[in-house]
C-alpha cells in the first residue's frame, strides 16, 4: 500500500469517526435519561451504600466514579453526566483504527472501521451514562495491547500488563465482561506453557505461575473478588438481565438483530450469512493454528471467541446459568468481526474479487444502519426509553394550579427518570411520585401492589396498556399521548 492511499485512509476514517462522534454527541444532548441512567444518579444522590459496593445488578462502578466526578465538576444536565460515555467512543474508535492498520489492503481497513464503529446498539450506549460504553472502550484497548504481546514477538512486557489492566477495567465497568477476561487469562496461561519443552508436566505448570507470580496473584485475587460480588448479586448481572436458551441460536442471533434493529425485515437472512462467516473464520483460524503452532491475529481472536463460548457453555451445564443475549453479549460483536476480518485476510482471493466483496459489504452495512437505525428523535433499542419524560413534567407544571403541590402516579419504568427531572429542574411542586425515590417512597403502581385509593394521585404517567387498570379505580382525563414511547399523561377528575 502506497503512502498516498494510507494518507487517504487516515483522512477518511477520521472524518467518518468524527461524524459518528457528532451523532453520539447530539443524541447525548437531546435524549431524556432512561430508567437505568436515572437510577444510577439517584443511588449516588441518596448515598445507597450497596450501590457503591456492587450489591445489585445496576452497578457499573467506573460509571459511578465518573458520575460522582461529573456531578461535582460539570453539572447535572444530561450531556454533562454522559460526557465520559461520549469520550469513550473516541477511545473505542482509536483502537479500532489501530487494529485496521494491521491490514496491508486499504479497502479492508475501511471495512474494519465501518463495521466496528457503525453498530447502532453500541452507539446507543456511547450516548448513555452507563457502564457499557467504558467497558467497550477498555475492552478494545485491552485487546489491542494483549494481542500485540501474544502475536508480535518484539513488543515488551508492558503490553501484557496494559492488556490485563485495561481488560480488568472493562470488567469493573460492566460485570458481563468477566468471561472475556477469563478467556485472556486462559490464553496467557497456555501461551506461557507451550513455550516450555514438555508443556503439560507439573513442573512446567508451576513454573508458569511462579515466573509471573505477582501478575497471577493480582489476576486471581481480582477474579475471586468479582466472583464474590456476582454470587452476592446473582447470575442476572453475568447475563446482563437477558437470558437465552442457546448460544448459536439466541446469543449470536441477538448480536445480529441488534446490529439491524428497529423492524429490519432482512435480519434472519443477515444472521445466516453472519453465522456462515463465523464458522468459516473459526475453521480457517483454528486449522491454521493447528498446522503452524503459531498464534496469529486471526487465530488469537478465534481462540478468544471459542473460550468465551466454552465459558458460557460450562456455566450453563454446570451452574444452570442461562446463555446471554442482547446488551449482555454485544461486547462480542467487535471480537467476532475482528476474527472474521483477519481470517478472511488470510485467504488468497483474487484482489478484484476482494475489492468487490468489501465495497458491497460496506455499502450494504451503511444502507442498513442509516435506513433502519439512525435517528435523532428517540433512543430505540434500549430497554426503557422515556424520551418524553422531561417534556411531560414541564407540561404538568404549566397545567397545574399555581403554588399547589401534586402527586403523580407512574409505572416503574418512568419513576426514576421523573425523580431525576424533579431534582434537576427543582420541581418542588411534585410532592410524591408513586414509585421509587420519593419522600414517601410510594409503592409501584402496577408492579406488586395496585393503589386503589381514589384521589390519591393528581396526575398519572402510564403506559397505554395500563390505562384500563387505572380507570377501574380513578376517573381520569387524558391530556396528551406520546406514541413514540407509548406513554399517556392523564389528570384525575
């Protein structure tokens, strides 16, 4: 590849990444806080000690650290509390670019940059105050340094330490990354073992641990601490709250369906091609590893993928922990795409055919994402997207009686966002919100107990499906409907 095409790649990839950064920035500025984001902020404000020590599934500790910092320094707006996630995208994109440089074919470099930075589900999390964004960034950085140590003979030991450190940060950012971290530990163990003659003798196994005893001690203690926290919380954190019955069916399918979310009619067809590419990449990489006994980039990512798959399979059969899907497995998307990319780079297809295939794949990917996913109106694909919450609160303020205090009945999904906007905008008139973090700590409206006392609430913010239930105990007047989030604002009569 000549220097001119290399410079063009730097310019075009920088422009593309900058456009994606602007897209994320605009979304971070415009979207209301989701339930999980607001819950994280409220836990910090109310000093829920259990939150800081990982006692339940909503804990993303790196995210907590940045939220505490941002609340003190930058303020309480949506963007100021999401800025660490937005910046995480730049870190993620930088290491995607570094991986792309491994290819000598410039058109394949473009394919890596486009496919890895254009995943709409991951882009959603880069515009949210959640731990997934920092975990993606730390994972890519950790993968880069760790893979360089494994594959490039001339690199120093600091790449290994950086790889483990950054990968460890990804686990602290989001506990679903633990299987990824365990895969790296296994790779390093067998890599060190196979360098010794008579690999699997007891003496050599002990030697592997002893030569890097401090590194192994830190890693083992780290895994033990994380495992204790996970036992305390339960397996829901390890699977990201989205259980699945099979890896090859549900888990991998959810990766594709969340790359092409939002009612894409071609999802199953794309999944079939995706699964075919995964199987070809695995066969090519593992067969090459068997023949050459040398760990290359494509075989490195194949081994990472295989060990993560093996970890989930053992957890399912031994501990009855379900397979994972959706947001709990989306971190595997970059690993799989890099495995496919570097494996196909090893195949000696005619150059013209590779260019046609790469160009077609880039065009199809961009068309699918822009046609079905890109938007500036609502954060779709996330569990609870109450994009209308702040607008609803302001509408209530404009319609209520002057100087009156009111109570609002809500369902669980919008309780935390409502309380966040109550604090942010100093809505002192909102006396009681009937779910979650309020003075009276009211009960959930339709989750657990149903409050049937007529006249208890002045306003209701409910899902359309709950409208009939509310009418059984309270006569109401609908003020406004919000089709995008299926919410209804109603007033008691």
